[in-house]
C-alpha cells in the first residue's frame, strides 16, 4: 500500500493504443459540480524532465475513482474541453507566481 511521491507529485501509468505503458505526472484533478464528473490533467514525465523552455504537452481525461483505482475516459465534447482548458489556464497562471 505504498504511494510513491516525487516532490509530492502524484504519478499515474497510462497505457497507449499499443498497450505500451507511459508514466504521467498528475498536474491536478477537479470536479465539475454541474455535471458531477471528475477530470484529471496529466503531463508525460519524459517531457517535463526535458527542456523546461518547451511547451510541455498535457492531456485531459474524465475519470472515476473506483476503490482507489482510476478509470480514465477520453474527453469527447467541446464543452468539457472548454472547462479543462479554463482550469489549465488558471493552473498555469498560479504556477507562474
């Protein structure tokens, strides 16, 4: 029942279409009260460890936490993407302080 933290950074492993597993940093999670859904924004660990000047690629997912296991779902609607992008902009602004 050990949880690994790298500077308090939670990580998650997400397999791609080929089933290859990739390690991601969880940037933040948030809930949308109107829809009752939860979202997670992640960044590949590889990209964050490379050049800090490069705009790192981030990914958003809708997720459900089932007994401590995250089930991730692709975000499919523009409305959901708008919410995620708004949260991401807020997160990015706060990180620059």
